[in-house]
């Protein structure tokens, strides 16, 4: 395998803040302020609940059970250079990765820094739930589908608490991530929202929920895409800002104020079509002064680097 060469603009040692609790996130962008929203953002997810009852269905793909999603395999020197040249100055910490699934090439900045996921981990939790259902030879139950839709489309944390318990918490997510090809994502029992990850692993996750080589069946991948392309309008910010007009973006965002500092984690991941090219884009950031300021910075970075990388790949 060709070694992945990552252009790193920021090489910082990540630190864990186990005293923080995961965010409650049903907050519209238009209402973001520098103070905490009155929606229970600091509440810790509930403990695991009993898994829903399984039902039989023809959801099993025998080949999928043994597959592990293929990861980005190489670096485009021209794309890496283009990203580095286009990368604007940023406030706080920010990392970005752009992956082209057609070529297997990845370009990134700050790829070695670790961030907490906040609610982008909900895509990972849904993938783990679907893997479990596949292993059991069934479809999701009606209750699981309703809960999953609320978790992804509305970033509902109570729904996430339920499915976190259903899959078996951090240990189950770690096991699922092996099958999904993630190597730099570390769940914690303290809170699903404090799962640690990198931009490289987030584009691997996006690849795993879309690629034919995934451990997920075509039916499971289509279900994830359906939910990610229909997030609530007030949560459709972030990497979608560079999507071609008339195209669908498969998107999940995360936002979280840290207890210790009051500063914000602002994350955005998604599959976008830009200039006719399908790309997986991940932006992770922390130490942002406010939710609104963090979103603006994420979008400014995406608007700068994605066109530059796309031009280099063309």
C-alpha cells in the first residue's frame, strides 16, 4: 500500500478534558450567541438502555460481514500543495481533510491533531447500529428507524442516548470502527460526544458509509445517505457551503461548548459535489469564541481549500 503523506499545517498535541459533558444540540444557527443556549447543552447522555427487540428481514449481505472499508491510500502532491497554499489563517485550532474517492487521494492540514467529535459521532453510531442489524440478519425495527432519523436529521441527543445504549456503548463502537476502517477514533464511556477523532478518520468514516468496499451493505449505506441528505435546514451549514447548485450533500455537524473554557468545538463532515467531483470533506475545530464565529470559520476554510484541491485534481 502506498503510504499516505499528509501535509500538516498544525502539529499540536491534543488534550482530553474528561470533565466536559456532551452537547445538547437542537440549536438553530440563527440563534447562536456567545452564551450557552437554553437547551440543556451541558447535560450528560443517559446511561445505556436495553436494545430494541430484533425482527427478521432480508437485510443480510453475507459478503459484507467480512469486509472492512478501504481507507484513503495515497496523497496527491499537487492537491496537498494546493490545500496548503489556499489554507487561510485561523483562530483557535482547526484541521481539514479532503478525500477524492475516485482516485483514493487525500490532502489535509492539521491531520495529526485530535478533537472531540461532539455530534458528528452520530454517523458512526448509526453505522454501528446497522452493522449489528446486518450481523443479526434483520432490518432496523420501526422504533430504531424513528430514533435514528431524529439522531441524524435533528441531532437529537435523547435519541442518541438510546442508540448508544442499544449498540453497547464505547466498546461496541470501537469494534465497529475496526470494520469501518477507522484507526484514530477513540470512544469513551464518559460520553459519546467526547469521542476523540481526527480529520483523516472522519473522511474514512464518510468513505465507509458510501463505498462499495464497506462492511455496510448497499441498503445500509443508502439509509445513512438518506438521513444525512435530509438534515434540518437550520443545521445545513458547514461543508455544504461548497456544494454545486442542485446537488445533495450528505452532512453531519457537531457543536459543543467546553466546560473548562467556555470555548466551542465546531465540526462539519460530509460528502459534497464540487465542480462535478464527489469529495469527502471533514473540518474539525476547537477553541472557537462562539458557535457563530466557529461556523463562519469552518465555512471560510472550506470555501478556500475545496476549490483549490478540486482544481489540482482536475
